[in-house]
C-alpha cells in the first residue's frame, strides 16, 4: 500500500510542475518590456529570436537564482507542501483560475499581457503564496523594467540592454550584463556582475538596509560615487578624483574615485550596509 501511495505522489508531484507548457509570444514592434511580479522571478536572455517565453524553472535556473527556487518558501504555513499542492491540481482539473486583476493569457502561468505602442506589460496575476518558480526569457538587447510588488527576489542575467529594477523588500541579482542599470531595494541586497561596462548612460544602485556587491572587468573606465554608513571594500584600480570634497555630514561617508581613466558614472548608495567593489 505504501508503495502504491508513493508512486501516486510522484506522479502527482510531476504533474504539478509539468502542468504548463512553455508560453511564447512575438515581440514584433516591442522596444521595452515591463514586468510586474508578486513572487521570485528569474529573467534570462534568449540566445536567438524576437519573442517572450515563459517556462517552468529547472534545477540549473535555481542554481543561479538569488534564492533556491526549486519551491517557493512557505514554511510559515505548514499545510503548504508539494503533496498538498499536487492534490489541489487534481481537484482543479478542467476548471479555469479566476484572478482579481484579469484573465491568465499565458497557458496557466498566471500572467496578463498588454501591449501599448512599443511597450509590453507582463503582469503577474498570482499572489505571493500562489506563485510558482518560472523563468521569463527575452531578447538580449530588449529594454527591461521589473517592478516587484511584494517581498520577492529578482534575478536577471545575460542582457546587453538598459535594465531597471524596483524591488522594495527583496534581493536583486544581475549577472552577465553591460548596463546601464537602475536598481532599488529598501531592505534587500544588490549584486551586480558586469560582463562589460556600457559607457552610454550612468548606473545607479541603491538600498536602504542591505549590502551592494559590484564586480567589474578590470579594464573598465568609470567614475564611482559611493555613499554608505557601512564599510567600503575594493580591489579595483581606483584613483582619488581631483577637487572632490569630503561631505560635511560625518554620519555618512561619500567616496569619489575614478577607475582606470575614468568614464561613465556609477552611483552606489547603501544607507546602512557595506559596499564591495571587485575586479575580474
């Protein structure tokens, strides 16, 4: 009997994460994609094609995520388990989910999509507790704006475009990007790994209660402004900028430095956390 129960549970668990086939939509005429999310999200650059894709997260995706995305964190509700959710999938078979903000248009992934002119809005219809680990794939050069409406983590990798992330209560992780970047979180950490540094526009990274960790290619040219009440650690080739003045406010420390020959502005502000500047 136990063996039969185990087999049924495995089948149900498999159906939970295989219930959605990948969703794909053409991005013809779209220049910027705005994504509104309520739970952890991973956004990766597509190797080819001009389309948006949504798929279930894999183990490889989870290894590069800000947090383990194999299953949403719900330990404070003991009744939320994989087995419990598997049974719910069976009970809902043949029924269509109804959300307060609209209808799912993404094969069961729970997103609403609206296009206005050259902008595309991808809106998460699910609550934080309803969210499942998914990956959104976009073209490498697509302008992206991500707005989190809960304590969720946001991860992007592989983009050579302008990126904007607002994540009030979660961590932000950006890897293999060129910038420019605008990233803000109130209590989370920000980690940014540049593959190269775009000189076209400045980058701004800001957090209130978290840390900021930035990695740059050693040959990057940049003008850095770092403000924090925490400590600043670096192994970059930095030179003190001429005519820079120490702020009169002794409760904060603002550091102005030129990396190599100086270049595009990188503004970093962490009210309470440390700042780490690394070379590669």
